[in-house]
C-alpha cells in the first residue's frame, strides 16, 4: 500500500509540490518560489532538495512508501513542430520554454527518490490540462458542472473542456495548435511595456481601468485569433508576421506607462471577447456551474464581469489555477489510479496548505535576538491588539499559521492596513511595496458582508473576482477602491481562518467598517515572504511598521 502521493508541477516555471495521503487528503502544497525566494522559480526543480528537506519531517513521511507523479504526459520538444509555429511568443522564448519543460520532465522526482533512498525510475506522468481540471474540481463543492481550462500551453494546444458528472470527469474537447489566450495575454503584457516572464500580467489588468477601449484597436486585436467551436486559431497576421500596424501601439522607451492604458483596456476587452466565444460552446451543454482553471483563470477582471452577468449559477476558481496548482492535480490523479477510482475527492476549500510559520526549529532563538526592535508576546490577544494598531494607521505584515497556496496572500502572509485612510494606498505603494502608484489593493471582508459593500454578491475566497463597489463606499474606503470603482475582493469563511475573522470583527469595533486592506507580504519583484528572516528584511528596509509572527509582535 502506498502511504503518500507526491505531485510535481514540471512546466519549467512555477514549480511546486503537493502531498496527498493514502486516504486522498491533501496535506501539503507549496510553490518552490516561496522557499528559494526567486519569482516564478524558472528552471528550478519542483522537488528542490532544500525545500523538501524543510517540509517532509513535519509531514510524517519517514520510512513510508511513496508514489511520484508529474504534470505533463510528455516532452513538448518531441511534439510536431507545427504546434509551436507562428506563436505570439518570440521564437527564442518558445525554444527556451520548451527546453525548460524538457529538463523538468526528464528529471522529475530525482530529488525525492534520493531523499527516500529509491532506485531511479520514471515517475507517473499525467496530461497537463487534466491536472488543471482535477486540481480545480477537487476544491469545488458541487458534483456537476463544466470545467474550462484556458492556459498558455498544453501537450497539443492551450484550451480544454471537461464535463463533471457525479464528480467524474470526461473530456469534451481540446484545442490543437498554437492559438493560446495565455500567449496572447503575455504578448499584450510585453506590448504595454511589462514583463510576462515576471508574471506582470496583473499590471495590465490594473492599468486597463485607466484607459478607454478604442474600437479600431479592439478590432485589430480581435483579428489576431479566431475562436471556432471552442478552439483558438491564429490569424495570418501572426502566422505570416504582418505585425507592422499593431506594433505601432507598442510602448516605446521613455513613454509613461499610463500612455498604454488604452492598449491595456482594449486588450482586456479583446480577451473577454475570446473567452466569451469559448463559453458559447460550453453553454451548449446546459450546465449551470462553471469551473475555471489554467493560468488565464487568474484574470479577476473578466471573472468578475462574468459573475455579475448571472450567466452561471456559480463560478469556481481554485486558489492556484495556474501551473503551480497542477502539483495537486498530479498527486490526486496518482491517488485515484492506485485507489482504482474515477471519482475526484473533495479536498476542502482552505488555501492554507503550505509551510507553517513555526516549523522553523530555531524561531524562538531568532525572536530573542532582534536588537533595535520592540518584541511583544501577545498570546490570545493578538487580534484585538492588532486591530487597534491598524485602526490607528499602522501598516503591519502578518506571518502566522500555514502559508497560502497560490499567488494571492490571503491573510497568513499578508500586509494589512486601514482602507479608510486617503493616503494609505500611496504610502504602501511608495514606501513598502515600492511599485507603480496606480496599482490597486484588495479589500478583505467576511462572506456575510459581500452584499453590504458590493453591487453583486459573489464569494471570492481567493481574490479571483473583481466586483463593483456600492457608490456610497467610494469615499469611505479609498485605499481599496480602484480607479474604475471596483475591488478584487477576498471573502473570508470563518472556519477557514478564525483568527482573521476575529481581526475583522475587532477592526469594525474601532472604525465602524468591516473591511481591511490586504496585499501580499513582499516588495515588487520578490515572492511572498517565507521565513521570519524574509519578513524582517521587509520590515527593516521599507516603511512597514511592524510584523506579527504567530502571536509575537515585532515593531520598529
């Protein structure tokens, strides 16, 4: 009998590993970038030796039997070259991506095999988009729905659709060839002057709120691809390199990023058009519940508009829909295979699946040796005391409990602040995050307060949806209101994070508003903090006022 099933995300970027026990319970999932503190961890092993050695003693895996699975069925370099021809991504970048995936695929599991003293053997390999779908459906509470995977790539294409019936998946169709909405958005990111390799698509989504959709430009962008019968096909503009007219819109050296706002807005609108065309085929199956996965499922702007349209009774996006989340998919597929079942287990809704703050065996010694900083042990009063300090205008980083899995900070690795301060957005962007001043911040609220603050009621536990605020809060909560009157909200389930729920309640007692500003605990260009040392570097080199490490407050 197998005791543990390890899933590895092996695309060559965004590596991660996940662990499922013999009962089908997901007990751990974390991206490699957190441990090595390198954004997107390009070319890094999913089972990085230091990472697994820091985690496995806490999971009880010693002297246990394991299976290892990876998130690609085959090496992309061995596929028909035509599948990579005429892409929106530069040929040099395509070759690099293909080679990174080949390396990750061929060396998958070698570090785990060494750690467990196993003979080197090929690991189990699963279809890339099937891993995306299994990952998404596993955290979906329902039994039936349609799952749409919109990605940058796959074994033969970048789009797949699956039907979920009684928690069993059936593939409906897949797109063949280089038509890719993920590649389209990466290209758009570059056109706007940002770096898709650093994951700066977020900057385009935020910038779009400052622009206006230009009809002529929109039509040109829509001409890049054709969506037919749920599949994407590149136009001759791409395949024959007829770029001159579109390239005239590209950001030039010296141009201010706000000058690219119309391109961002038009590009986002074209993206919405493409996805709605895909959904038209999905609608022929008459399913009321939609499950989104793949990297494009992180487009919270589109997701919010789709949710507001009431096209589906519910829309589910997992906490990690991009390639890091495929570690969960691979681990579960291996468990399902060895358990001889086609039924996807429900893994729960909690995103707090990563390293625990107190797994560092030396953390108590580290806390006792912090010269120049004020140390207060708050015990069970930490939420009450922190709420008072936040209400007074302090900016505080939180490092407690288990880390969130996925790209969003959801309260356990977050920077929190008072959203009612008119200057708070500029303070954090300039003095703490050190990023562009237009970048928005997320509002954190409890599930029961969605209808109180937002025009449309849709739960968003992983910041997957951007919704319009009710007008009366525009001036009350300026630090979490984006330029277009929206917010990419996090809705909190009390059971998932009781401490955070208590903090919100205490903050409301001081301010009258049950909303906190929440942003990831990092600075621009760096991953979210992983250790106490990471947190202290941010504290001592930025305008952050304090760090809460578990229930110990560290102040300047």
